[in-house]
């Protein structure tokens, strides 16, 4: 899929301008040369500049369509893979709180592995081990509060 650079350029430039406008209202820290708006302002300025560069690049692409589907869109397996990734993310967002990370993550990973052609046994083992490793790193080491859902009685 090809989308003209000017379209994304406008989006980035508008986002940068809106953030730059918004950070002006951040409070100033007495005695400091800079405040809490410095870092978001620098990033927003970068977005604005990059947006302008993309707009110029997109306008120079005369004669090319503003939007074109890629060759991969004619391949059902690749379209299914795209839909599986988007569906997996939506599935996680909607059900992770209710069912829990340790229930939802292995299911999503298993589906993704199978759609991408991984054999059943490898997909099952890898989905389970990967989910446990991710849970351990985020929940135990980094102290990120992952949802327990139906496993709340066994939470530690």
C-alpha cells in the first residue's frame, strides 16, 4: 500500500503545531531556564519540520497516485496475516482486563504464529514460553501492573 508523503506530512505538521501550541500553557518552574514543556516542544518541533519535509516530498511526486494498493493485497495469506495482527491487538485491548494477560497473550501469540506458518507444536510451546517470559520481565522485573483477570485469586 502506498500513500503519498504529503498526506502524512500534513498529519505530522498539524500534530506538531497543536502540541507546540499546547505546551505553551505548561507551567514555568521558578529559577529554571526551561520547564516541563521543553522536551514535548522539541519533539513537536521535530514533527512539524518532518511534516513540512514530507509535504514538499509528496508534492514533488507529480503523476503518481495519492493512494495505491500494494501487490501483496492480492495475496489472501498476507491479507489474513494483517487482519490477524490487527485483530489480535483489538482482542487484547478488549479482553485483557477481563481475562488477564496470562490468558489472552498466549492465545494471541498462538493465532499469530499459526497465521504466519509456524507448526502447531512449535507455536504452542513458543506462545506459552514467550508469554511467561514477557510476563516475568514486565510484571516482576519492571513492576508493570499487567492485568490478572480471571487469575486474580492466584495473583502474587
